């Protein structure tokens, strides 16, 4: 569809069968698969985990990504931790994802600067700058996070989601308006291979998803979305 399409995988280990250890191992395998396939961002979104377990999982995910980076210096994958700047710093992740109505990107940068963020991608942007994605649900919210110098906006839900049938989708016209802001805006929510092209044609810089990546062969999805 587009070589420049940004791809953003959001994790959810709870959908995997088995006990907690099995689900954790399956998720780490999926993270390795995603990074090897050239996914740009992985958001570790295991919100139910206690802090110690989340830190352990984040550290292991970073070890996997760093190992792959040593094998391929062109590897684009950055790890973002959902909502937890403290865990991102402890795990030496590349940044954080902020849900809507969370703290501001400015607050994240302040905390990061004080603790000297150390992710490779952070160093490439500036010596102490984290990558920050933010959830948005209206074009106005996208404009706001753009003004606060976030890295990416995740605009959702574009389509009705199977697991939340009562949710009102934002639709492609709202996505088109959101993409006019000066920030890369990714489409999220009910995205499939069949409707992804319409999101990119509406101006989305890329695609963010849980199931699209987690329930399929990621290399095949990347090939389909990027047309190569």
C-alpha cells in the first residue's frame, strides 16, 4: 500500500491461551516476530500487571529488541510502555504511550530529562528525549497533542470493534480532519487488511492495531500493508 506506512503493534498477552508464564512467553515471541518483520513501534500495553511484573516483561522485551538491533542496525522497532514513564525508564525503553486524559507529553519529557532517558531512538532525536504516542478521539485532540510536541497521535476508533460493538466509530471523515494536524496520525480501531487502505487514503501516516498483528503472521501483514 505504501512503503512509508508506519506500523504500530499494541500488545495483549491475555488473548493467548495457557497460564501466565505461557502467555508471557507467547507475547515475547510475538514481540520478536514483530521486530524482525520491521514493525516501527511496539506498545507494551499489559495494564493489569503489577509494577514488578511489568518491569520484568519490559526489560525482557528490550533485551529481545536490542539483540535484534545488534544483528541489524537498520532495525526500526522502538518499544513504548503504556502510561508508565517510570517503567519505561527502568527498562530503558524508547518512550511511552499516553492514554487520553493522561499526563501531558511535557510532563513525560520533564521526568525523562531528570532521569536521563537512554533509548537508542531517544538519543537519535535528542540526547534525552523520549518517543511519545498519545491516544486521541477527535480531530481537536490530535491538534492539541501536536501542539504539545508528541511524536505520534493514535486516532481511534475508526471502525466499530468486534469486542466493543456499542462503541461509536469516529469514521474516515474525522480521521481525514485529524490528519491535517502537524503530527503523524495513525488509524486505530477495527483495522483489517480490507479497510486499511481507506485509512491511508484518508491521510493516516500508518496503522496501529492489536489483533491485526497479534493474530496473524506479522511478516505477511507488513508485506501486505507496505506493498513489498
